[in-house]
C-alpha cells in the first residue's frame, strides 16, 4: 500500500500531474502510463482508482481503510477491472468481456476504472476493439493503460490517451526494491549500479554467473595491487573464460570501473554511494596508498578499453594492455 506522498518521491512529475487533475476535477478518461519495469506504474494506477472511489479522502489521499479502498487493494472491487495478457497477448475476447462488464451500469455507482497491463501486447483486433471503446467512454470511466514498450502502442490509441512517462528508478530506489525481494546486499548494490531496470537487475542478482563475475573482478583488483605478476595470468585463466561475449566483457569492465570509483569515494568518505561496501577495509587500505591522480588514470584506462572493445579490437589484446597499464607504478 502506497500513498501519493510516497509515490511522489519516486515519480514527482507524474504524481504532480495526477494529483493536480484530481484537485481541479479534470481527470482524463484515458491514461497511458509508460516506463520501465518497477517504476511504479501499477501502484500509481491503483492509487488513482482509490482516490477516485474513496469517499473519505484527506485532500487527495485515499483513506485506505474504507470498503472501497480495501476492496481495490484486494482486487475485489466490483467496478475496478484488471486486464493482463492471457498467455503472450491481450486478446479481443478479453476486451469484449470488459465491454460487456461495462454495459451493465456500475454496481454501486456509475464510476468504473479499468487497468490494462502490458497494453503493448494487445493483438491488433483487441486494440481496434478497445479504440472504439475509448472513443465513446461513459463519462465516469477511467481507462489506465500500462506499458514498458510505448513504441509498440498503436498510434491511434496513443493519440487518444493522456501519456504520462515514468522515469527510470534512481539506483537508491532500485536498491531498496531489490532488498525487498531478498536479494543479498552485496549483489543488490552491484546490480543497481549497473542498470535502472528492475527486471534486469533482478535477473543479474539471481544469476550464479553474476556472483562469480563479482568475485573475479575483486580478485583481479587485489592481484593488481599486491601480486601484479599474477594479474596477467588471471586474465587468461579466469577473466577471458568467464567474460566471453563482448557485452559480458563490457559488463566486467564496468564492475572494475566501480572499484576505482569506490576508491575515490572512500578518499572523500562518501560511504553512501560505495558499490563494494562489504570490501570497505580493503578499500580504505588501498585508498591510502593510491593518489587521486593514479585512480583517475586507471579509470580512464578502463574507459579506453571499453571504447576499443566496442570498436571490435581483439578482447584478449584489449585486456592484456589494460592490465599492464593498471599495474604500472
Ligand atoms: Zn477510502
């Protein structure tokens, strides 16, 4: 259960628009909420339904305790409908069923809300059927279409909706959400540093490959510092056999980049943004021994390696050259 106040922290612009519409009694009859997974689209749609039905709102905040609020939360409200893909797509039968429900007057009021998840997965027939429905809405009906793939929404649908874009989660927000999913802190920090996408972050955090990638990178940083001769051997024995594809090597280089960034953060005592927080003791030791200039040079070397890799230079060559630069001095 969320409140507009909580949602506002995550999506200030969207929430401002929606709450203003309620305050001025200018609710749109068709909304399209677009944005990545985990950005709060569904939460906002449910919140909108509650604000619409609740008769005990405090300003725009629904009371969360009345019959309407509770039934919306438990998905049992007779006038709030959820449609999601049946298998791969949302089919025309599902839209027809929805229209049938709407042909009855509201059971308890004339208000109705329907929330269509993954609206981009409507078949063409389903979308065309919905279109007619959007064109002649009952005055008290609100349609909320949700999508992660706005480019796949038919332009005829798009143009009839008020489109609200949900911005990517900040890494702090994402981190919290990963922790709610019981992802280990050390992996959650790393995944949320890599991506803004909740689905992708979860997939990474749950893969054994990713946990191993983290260990290999940490081992390399230790070798570069304390056993420089070993580093080049490890590149051949471990790195290149684990990071095989180009995008995997690029990910590995990003993990390495975070290490040096962490060293800079350690030097300025900005603990909150450190990615390898469980390595704090080692970070502190290294941060004392390396100059800021040296750390920055290492980061530049990694960025250079990423560029060369993107330009299709042989990965083994790129990695060897990088290791030689990182262990200098
Ligand atoms: Zn209520």
